């Protein structure tokens, strides 16, 4: 990942992060759909197909792009139209399934589980080496709180194709939390097993810190006295050590090179501010160059407002 200039820039929500071709596609989709022309669907499908053809074999980049497009198009007819027009296009099938999964997460259930899984299995048959159909199947299993045997089965299928797939590890982490289908002990065991063998700059490097932020936010959510002393979480050895490891490496230029590196730096900046480590947080904010992700900032309110206030406090050292 090419870090942006350390010069402070205006904060902006950018789900595409620093993926310039994806940014151009989102901008074009927005303009094209607003134009109301008869050939809108054809134009949009051609643009999406062109982008998906660019990331062939780069599973980290492909997963990121499909994830962003699925969020952006979750209420659009375009993914369904693309899948119907090109039923043997694995990318079209996965995007269609992923948009339905995204919509299902917001509603708490899938409208048609069988149709989603069928699209994924067809895509997996068409592109056996592609992990993204299995990423979506993992998300389906997680949403429906399937037994761990089934969830881990989908997770292993992803890892067979893309060993350090970020989306897969973060899905498994959240599935194993007490808020979903696991326990705090299972989260710790999962993170420990990963940390023992994962390269420090793997795409899933933020799994450990994500676990710590989720735990911190769960304390905040309880309210009362616990929320007032939630900052103490970051003085505990596991949380403090996770922060130390991240801040000592992630902010180095070119250390993190995966597609969602800026999302991980958002997480780091948030955690450092929660721990009141403002000098360290300033380094993370400088590396971000104003690129904001909705999570984890939205937990405190409007993401842009929360990010901007935190960045100002870090810069002032107050």
C-alpha cells in the first residue's frame, strides 16, 4: 500500500480506501445510475465486469472490491441483472450473492438462503481456485448461526485458496464472540493460534486488535460504572501488547500492503485514542491522510465527526 502524504487532509468516508480503480467505478456507477438512460444497466455491468477482470488471481484485492461493491449495491437491481445476463460469470454470481448477504445482515435474516448458497456453489464450480464464493458462504453460515463444524468447514475452504484472507478471519472472529455463537475463551484461543503462525504484515494482521476493540466496545455498551472505566481495558497486558506490536510496525511506510490496510490503520488510530496514547495515534492519523472507515468510529456517533475530533485531540496532544 502506498501511504498518502503525511500532510493533513480533509477527512472523508472512503469505503474503497486507496483503491483508485474502485473509486472511479463507484463514481461512475453513481453518475450512470443518476443519468436515467435506457442503457444504464448495460453500462454499469460492463464497468463492473472490466474491474473484476483486472483483479484475477489477486484474491486479497478481489475480496476487497467485491465487499465494497456488495455494500454499495445492496439495494440495487444491478447485481441480479448481471448474474442473469452472465450466469457463467463467477464474479457476477458472487457479487449477487454477497449483496443479498449484506441486505440480510441489515435485516437480521436472508430472504432466500437457498438461492444465495446456490449462487455461491455455482461460482465455486466455475472458478474452483477463487476463495470469494466461500467467503460469502462463511458469511451466510455466520448470519444463520450454523454449528461450528459447518462454519469452520466454509472457513477452511477459504483458507485452502487464500491462506490469510482478511474477510474470512474477521468473520470467524465475530462468529466466535459471546455476542454471536462463541465465548471469550474461544476468541482468545482463536487469536493466539493465529498470532503464532501469521506473518506480521498479513492481510488478516488486524484480527488480534479487532478482538481487543470488540471487547472494549462491549464494555462501553454495558454503560454505568463499567463504561466509565472502560479505558482500563487498554492497560491490561493483552490489549497493551497488541497495540505495541501494531504501532511499532503498521505505521511504517509500505509495511502493510494489503487492500484494506487503511481500514486497519483506522482501527489502530481509534484504539490508540481509546488508550489515550495520543502521540502514537498521531502517527496513525498521518498515515491515513484523512481516509475514514465507518467502523469503528460510528460506535461513538457520526464517523466523520468522531474521526475529526480524535485527530484534532491527537494533533494537539490534549
